[in-house]
C-alpha cells in the first residue's frame, strides 16, 4: 500500500520536455502522491460511491463501502491507488482509533489524513517533513501559505494535459 512513493522524473512528468533541464533535477527521484484532482476519474468510475470529492477538494475513500472492484485503480492515470491483497492490520504497530481500520480486499489512497485535518492539524506527511518541503493549504485562499509558495516558485503538475486538473503542485 502506498500513499507517498518515489518515481523517476520521466515517469512522474512524462509530458514535460526536459531536454535542456539540469540533469541534477531530472536524475533524482520525485516524491509523488494522489493528486486530489478537481475532475477525478476515480470518482466517476466507482460503482458504490466509495470514492468521492469533498467540497474542499480532497478526494476521499470509504474503505467500508469499497467492494474491491478496482475500477478506481484502472481509472486513476497516476497510479495513486493500492489494492489490499493481504489484511494490513497485523502490520500496524500502533493503530490509531481515529483512523478507520482497513481490510483485505479494498483499495486505499491518500486522504490527506482527513481525520487530522478535522482536528485542525496538518497531514502527517507535512508534519513529519523536517525539511519543510511539503506545504499543505487551501488553494482557493490567495493568502494561504501554499498560494504564497506557488507565487514564489515554479511548479509542475503531473499529466495536467489529461483534464483531471490535479491539485498537487510539484515545486522545481
């Protein structure tokens, strides 16, 4: 199961012309995530509505509603979905009561730790990043930290030409 994983630059951004870009950038692996698309294909193909997009833009999963058909896995052009072939519970060192326990036979994805966001906290990956390389916030708020960061730095979006309108921006 993956929520954050590394991919080669060419795999993460296959539609980017990088012929003259410094090899120091294109030769390093890129951390990639679920893109929480504004037009998510995974939502359209889910027959049980176990996947939906919240009003704030976070693409959610209801692991108890998922029937494991894997249509969302096939529908996601980013590879952001994982199927639980085995029961993940024995591998959890300290389960969190606030986070629903998933089971064998369902699909998982990043939900930006919605249980933490509901408490006013940052997603666990953002909080754990010592380098402060991850920024989370409201893209609709022009005064948010994420919008200030995007104004100051050049950013790429994965496979933006597909029309999914990914909400994750990768700083260059």
